[in-house]
């Protein structure tokens, strides 16, 4: 889209197609359809309308068939709304960007939860190392005096030879 007019018309096509699909079409196959963007050729003869739908591949195929059957109605209503001499040919294209962003968000949440678990485990481990175990008789008392490594060992008393 090199010129501004084509850009403005593409934005209007996106808005109008969204409104038509959402409010005017009574097709149950077109539930939860979102028009994500539209592109139009510079000569304004061909428009590509991207849509997204939540659900699996079967839902996607169902919506695709519903949009294919509604293409003529959408085209005529867009032409009336925009006041163009010739209505652009409408082609619907599935846009996987919303599904990809949901998947990325899920992966980020999963990694975040794993990091929180690892931090909690590390904190518990550090706390266990710092606090003496009250029930363990072999545990060292932190207040007990340790022998200094610098003090030499006591000298041995030589045996008395006279005795």
C-alpha cells in the first residue's frame, strides 16, 4: 500500500467487514470471528481481509466456508459504505497471529511459574542450610566455641625419668 488513499480505504474495509460479520450476518458458522486487518491493492480492485477465530482447525474450516458464502454480501455492503465506483473483490485469509500470541503468552506463563517454583525451592534450601536442625543431636551449635586453628596444640609433658 504505497499511497495514503489505499491505506485509509483498507482501514475502512477492515472496520466495515468487522461490523458486517459481527452484526449483519446471521450465519452461526461465523461466531467468534475477528477481522484483524485488511490490505487493498493500489488500484483498489482487490482487498484481502484477514480474520482470526478461536478454536481448532475444524472451527477454522467452518468459518472459512461461512465467509466464502458471505463474500458477495460483504462486498456489496462495503461498496455501499465506502461509495466507491467499483467494489473491490474481497478475499478472506486466515490470520494465525492471535493464536500465536496466545500460545506465546501461555509459554511465558509456564516459564514464569517454573521460575517461581525454582526460586521457592532455592529459598527453602537456603533457609534449611542456615537454620540448625533442632531435633538433630549431631547438629552443630552455632554458639559453641570452635578451637582456633592458629593456636598450637598443647605441648606434651615429657615423662619424669626419676620415677
